[in-house]
């Protein structure tokens, strides 16, 4: 897949024209009476036709660019930033009930913290629900059978991941939040480690991308591996380097591959050289996300 150049305008102000559109008359009439096109025109101008994105290497950024193409949103652009900057912008807009459109995904704590909605995607650009897979390097099963077995057994839910994410969001240190979850979910963790022999300080290298969802999952599995006796290194990388590191055997494992859609291009490039241990979480999703108070419901409303 070819990744289109992102039309990033550095320093573009996200400051919004004061929301003087006379919405919120208290009984919601305005929402119902709003013609989609009128609403969208306003939104486009108020947002400088800018969708707030995350790191340029994320699969969702390619999907968002494709959505601009498919829906004919020629005036719009996706601004690259980071998960942290995106959620900061989202929180600021939300606090002031200002419009904002972000590249969003589930699981993510933002849905617990704010009332948000996915914009409908009738053309299916962002795909259906997907799973997060665990991948390990070739030879790991022979070299570190204990870690391999735990990684192979690892499976949890959106709610599980959400607990760690929320805890981190509320200020707890990443590793401490992961440890607290591991301690509170002994039964689940025991299912992954049952019958696995402890090891004596072998080093295992995990790679991940600093998305909130993957910060939570990677720290959690790191704690489980540490408890088994491993010395765990965690390297945050760009998405393509995360795949490359496992494919080339520079890293041992990652728990952060979103399939079949979001990382399909990376799987194409690197999938043949790594071992897929299957889904560790089912029912993930990506899309364009806005606060509930916005009058638009579909990506088509941006046309
Ligand atoms: N995400 C979170 C990633 C996968 C995990 C949706 C930001 C991406 O778009 O590549």
C-alpha cells in the first residue's frame, strides 16, 4: 500500500472561531432541524478543514487519508501529531464544547472520559471490527519456550485493557498501573502462566508504539514476564519499525498488531518473517471520532 503524503501544515492553529452558531437552545430542536450540509460547512470552516490525527506511521492515518479521497473531502487534511497531543486537543475542545474531529480507536480511555461517537462510515474505509494480534520472532519458541507459551496464551478484553488505560490517564505510572491490574486479576494471569516454568533473568525485548492502548498492553505483559523471572526491555518505536524489529529478529515480540485492516500494509511487508500467535484482544475498531454534542453523524456530512 502506498502511503500518501500528509498535507501537514506545521503550526496551523486549531483555535476555533467562537461557537456562535446558535446551537443548544436547550431542547435539541436545533440538532434535528439542522440540514447536514449546513452543519458540515460550519464544521469545516470552524476546524480549518483539519482532522486532528496522531503519529504519521499509524495505520489509522493512512485510513483517514484514504477516507478524504473516497468521500471527496478535497479541502480537508489530516494533521499528524501523537496520541498524547490528540487527546490533549480533544480534551481542550471538549471542555469548551468546541467542535473537533480526531482519528480515534477502541479500546481507548477517551470513550470512558468523554461522550464521543464514531462518525458513520458508509463506504467502509475504516473496516469492520478487528483484533489485536501477538507476533513473535522466528526461533523464539526454541530460544525462550516459557515466554513463548505465555505470549501464546495471552488473551484479554477491551474492559481489561481499559482499566489500565484509565488508571494511567488518571495519573498512575504506566508500570504501576499494569502491576496493579496483574495483581487484581490473578486468575486471568494464572491461566496464561499455568504450567510455565520460571526462568532466571533471561532478557526479552518487547517492542511497541506509544499509543495508549499499546502502552497498557505492553506494560501488562512485561509485568507478567518479569514475574516469571525475565528481564524485560521495552522499546517504543514507529509502527513500521516495530514490525521490522520482530521480523528481523532484533526484538522478540510485540502485542500490538491490529488486523485485518489497520496494519495490513505492515503485515504484507513483514508478516512472512514473523510468527502470528493470534488475537490477544477481539473487537477493536478505528474511525473518525467526534464529541456527541456535534451535529454531524457521518463522514458524508463533511462533504
Ligand atoms: N491505533 C492504535 C494504531 C493501532 C493501535 C489505532 C492508533 C494504528 O492506527 O496503527
